[in-house]
């Protein structure tokens, strides 16, 4: 059985307790807005990480090309 990081760090009761505390702190009306913001932030972070990874791969490729041509 494979576990995700969240499942490995927290059990179901802990997740339920965290969700209940978040609900009490932010209220039911703010939860969709909070979830939307977290989703957008996650998407932007992933795009930024992919861009950095691509730049590193391009730099390594350029260095390899330079060393092979000499």
C-alpha cells in the first residue's frame, strides 16, 4: 500500500481535527476562497519550479555542448 506524504505524516483523525480547526478559524464562507487561493499558489509554485528545472537543464546542455565542441 502506497502512502502520500500527508497520509504518512497525519492519520485520519489528525486531518479531521485540522480541518475542523480551519473551519472554525475561517468560517464556511471563507473556505472556498482559501482553497482557491491555495490552488492558485500551488499552480504558480509548480510552474516556477518547472521553469527553474528547465533553465538548469538548458545550462547543463550548453556546458556539455561547449565541452564536446572543444
